[in-house]
C-alpha cells in the first residue's frame, strides 16, 4: 500500500514513504519535475498522510474528516498556495500577473506561525514555486531558515533552476519523472478522448498529462499564432509582462507549435524532410528560452518558423 493514488512516480513515492515511516521530516521539500505529472497531488497526499489520525504512518485512511478535508483542499492546516490562494487574499480581485507576491508569502508566514487547528502539523504547499517574485523568495527563505515548529513547507516546480539557490538548498529534493506514455493515454481516455487519439497525443506529450489534455482540448492554439501575417507579432506582444510568467507561456506555446508540426507529420500532411528542420529549429529556440533568451523574441521567431512551414 502507498500513501498516494498518484501513478507513475515510483521513485518520488519511495522517497516520500521513507520520510513518513522514519517519522523525521526535513523542514522543506521540493517536488521538482515536468508540469502535469502529479506533483501537487503527491504534495497534498503527503500532507494527508501526516495529518490522518486513523491510518498507519505511511497510509492515510482516506475516510476520516482530516483525509476528506485535504482531498477537498479545505483542511485548515494545509495551505495550497497558488493563484487561487492569492486571489482569495485580495478579496477575489484577480492578481495582475500569475506571480506569487511578497504580501502573499508574508500572509502565509504569519499563518504558519499559528498553532495547528486540528492536526499535529501545518503544511504549506507552494505550487509552481518558480513564480515567486524575488522579494517573495526572500520572504520564504526567512521562513525556511527558521521554520516554526511542526510546520512543513512543500514546494513544487517545473522550473526548479529558476528558484534562488538559497531556497533550493533549504529543501530536500524529491525528483518527479515524466509519466509513461501508456499512463498518459489512460488519463486521456478517462477524460473521454477516443482511444486512438489518446494514444497518439500521449506519444507526443513528453510524459505530461496536463500538456496532453491541453492538446486534446485546444488543438487550435498554434493556429491563432500563425494565421495572419501579423499573428506572430501579436502573440509575442500578448505575453505577460512578468518575466517568469512570460517564459512559461512562451515555453507552452513553443511546445504546442512543435506538437502541431509532429501531428501534421503523423497525419501524412508533412513529409519527414519538411518537418525535420523546423522541429530542430523550434527545439533550439526552446533551449534558448531556458537559458534566459527574451521570451518575446523567441516566441516571435518560433511563430515565424511555423508560419513559413504553412506557406511553403
Ligand atoms: Zn484519515
């Protein structure tokens, strides 16, 4: 038995189960791996295992009020720190960008200093921790340097290299892997995608269930970036101002553009010789993006590349 229903993360589950059964926790964990592989689910299931008064140390019962409250993301001692949390703090006013701001982290810190209301622990799950603004990272670092007793801080990130080294060094690293393509296909099928299409999209998903689902639901994304002569410029201009967010959106767009080329190749619309070079260029642009190239320039070049392929 395991503490979690998350699939495809045997190594991470083993590491986390080990921590639970030894009963000695580091003050902070960093669940790092590609987007859409179940990191937030693992984090919350881990919190459930800590808080469940009924089950074995590494096996929450899943039925008691604590377990159910964590499953519904309503447990008073488990904070899911994400855009929804930030928006709720601002009385429903959506934030200007999707970064985590310093006032949000200061609020979280004050909250974590209070005694647990129900359980023995207080847990903060900071999702997409790479979206912390610099000041927010510094505020978090203060908490990680001297964590209040009986608090656990779990960070999840698909871009852990973007977290300050000082924050990373305070966290025990739990690496999460891309999901096997068979599992992604099953997840798509469960979401109602026909089996053959699920299998094909899964093969292109790079092991990310959320990417595969996005592709299944929104295959038209690349079209809007290349349909008119000015579309690439507009797509680049539409990127958010905040650098981490702009980079994330550009990365998603580049992925979608590459997948569009791959799908058209699989459909027989593009020969291998026509698909190969643009794919290599798009891959090079993705690497540039990861090593800090300007997201707008990268996205513009990528859209022009894809547009050229349509016109040729
Ligand atoms: Zn329970």
